[in-house]
């Protein structure tokens, strides 16, 4: 019998009025695995992350973390339960310093004694020199790192990463990919929403392709690009309601 | 952000000492008392607006609840002034608890709903049908407990406690969490901050401060009417003073009260006909050029304001 995956999403459904953003999505992530979540705009990727991180309650289905149901739990409780995330547009506390941003998460969201110290997180992400600066004075690449630092300071075992590569230059992309792989090598599971295929290829072990709120492919990225349904969605998605 | 106790004490202690000694050299004690009351109210508003971003236009509701909590305890329970002060705090806290669901709203919706709630409490208190309990629109007289020197001292004590509370919020974990909530509640939640609980604590602390201010106001003036205790200008002044000085600091609201309420009284005595004009122009200038208040003149230059 295979061990229970760290995260299991079962027939997840989410509606906004008459629009079904998620329509029975199911997948799992193992410890130390990096799972990519790809699909056209509006396919439900960010909604999926929002449900798993507690920002939205699911209308149907369930989210199991380490075998325990966490669907519909409040985000601050999930943060303290080893699940954290970054945002598509980074959301630091702008008037606070970089250190204070991370300190808040380390203070309130620290889920275990294994969570790294503030200085360790800042050093690891190359933000130590910026510690005393206000977050609003950082460039967007540093704000993305700060978003990641805030999440890492809680010591998560599952990290949801929402389009962190967007807007980074090629050198920053490589560095970010290496950082995410290093986290996975330490046993952290990552769910990475991304559009940049090169970045996904470098980071992910497996991808889920979504369209219209459903998963249509689960496998390696190299196989996904040869899948006829995936190709149809990406190349002819507009004509087919993607 | 985090500063030593000394810097806050350097602001608070001279202010408290000056207000304690002022009655010895200045005979208009009621004016001095009003300064203390607005200093308390501005810091109380600071606790909710400065640290969570909620702007309560109906803040006077807590003040009025405190004033009537004090009055009802004296009139119906024959309570001592200090016990009645406790009742004032409890009354405002109770109203705060009842109005906690308003925190689900934000921005203008919260401000309007809060204002409506304060008006509703005023209408209930001033209802002639409740004359046997609240004296309705005819006002209350509390001459049995009139003790201006003692109530002045208690007001100073409340101000000291309020200043200490704001200094603590600026330094404590809770204050940092509240500022995170103000900046971005979603991100704060993902940092592990219990957003609803943090807002509720700030809301109730703010209500308690206004309630105690209302209680000591009732004690000090001893005769008042519902429209006095629920006068909307208490809210407006507390908001303007706080914004003018700079919210989320201890010093900002103090500067706001000393400068603007001082100016208010100077204008009121010398050229009262121009009062609205001068005050209006000042507020327009503030919004245009100093939206973050006087304190931002220092913070923009890299200085930290206690």
C-alpha cells in the first residue's frame, strides 16, 4: 500500500454565481514533489490555489492534508497547519520593513519548531541586505521574494506558488527555479501555477493541465505537450470555450 | 517601528505634567478638560483607525454610551463615581460587542453603518418613552457626584493609560499584527494572523477608551442632554485631529489636538465668524498636501515618529 500523499484534492468544486470555476478537480501531491498547475486564463488554476489555501470555501469535494480534511478551514489556521502560499501579484505589508514583514509570519504563522529563523529566511532569499528597507521601496522582483519569504517563515510543508516567475528576467528565473527545487529537495511539496513552460520544465516533476475548471491531463510536462487534448485547449482554446 | 519606552515617555510625561499643573495657572478648567477629553478620543480613534484602517464616523456612539452608562449607574444604582466609571466602560464595550458584525463591512460602508448605529443609540436614549430610565430628551443631572477636581484627575489617568496603550500597540506583537491587517488582511491571514480576532480586539479597545472618555465627561460636567453626549462633532473632531497629526503614532494625534483644538478655541474667541472658513481651508490643505498627517513630514525624511 502506497503512503498517503501530503495533499489530496478530491472532486473539488467552486461556483461564482452561475459560473463553475472548479468542476470536480482531483489530484494529489507527494512530499518533496513539485507539481505544476497549467492551463489557459480562466481555467481555474488560481481558484484552485485559493480554495486549498482557505481564501475560498469549496462548494463541493474536499481537501485532505496529511490525511486530514482541511477544506473550508480559515487561511490563518492553514498557515499554522503547514500550508502557505505566494500571490500572483505580491502582497507585502508595504509600510513595514522587510524584516517586519517576515517577523509577522514567523511570530503568528510559525507552525513548528522546524520553521527557519527570520535571519535564515532573509539570507536564503538574498534579502538580508534589504532587511531595514520598507517593502514599498523594493522592486517587483524583490517584492516577490519577500512574498516567498513571508510564506517560508511559517515553515510550510506544502507551498502554493502562484505565477512567481512572471516579470522576472532570465537570470532571476534561473535563480528562482533553483530556489524552488532546493525547497523540494528538503522535503517540501510545491504546487506551482505558471505559464512559462521553460520555468515549469526546470522546476516541476509532474503537471496537471486544467481547462474550464477541470483537470484534463496529469503527467510529465514533456508528455503534456504531445497530448492532443492539451494541444487543442492551448492552441484552439478560445474556439472551444477554454 | 519598535522603539524604547523612553521615547514614548518623553512625549507623554511632559504632556501629562503640563495638563496636571495647568489648572494652577489657568482658570478655564473646562477648556483644559476638553483638551484632555479630545486627546483621549483621538488616541482611542487612533487605536481602531491607525492600526486597522477602519474609520468609525459613529465613534461618538461609544462616547455617548459611556456617558449614559455613568449616568444610569449613578441615578439608578446610586453607584460611586469610580464604580459608575466602570459601568461607563462596560456600556461602551457592550455596544462594541453588539456592533462587531459591522467589521464585516469596509470603507465607506463601515463608516456609514457605524454612523447609523450611533444615531440609533441616540434615538433610543432620547426617546421620551424611556424618560423613567434615561430621562429621555430632558437630560440628566448628576449633582450628587459633581467633583471637578477629582474627575479632572481621573481624566488625566485615563489619558495616561490610553497613551500607554498606543505606545504598547506600536511595540507589541499585536500592534504589528494589526498593522499587517490594515495593510493587507489576506496577506496577514497567510502570515498566520487571526484577522477577525485582531480587528475585534482593536475595535473593543477603541470602544472602551471612548466609553471611559464619555463617563468622565458625564462626571465632570454633571448636567447634559442626549444631543450633548451624542454630538456628531465629537466624532468629526476626533477624526480630524487624528488625521491632521498622523494616525498609527502616539505623537500624531497629540499634535492634532493641541494645534487644531487650540486653533479652534483661538478662532472661536477672536474671529468666530470665520471659524468654518478657516477650519475648512485647513482640512482641504491637509488632504491635498499632507494626507498622512504632520507626522509624515518626519517619516518622509527617514525619521521615526513615536
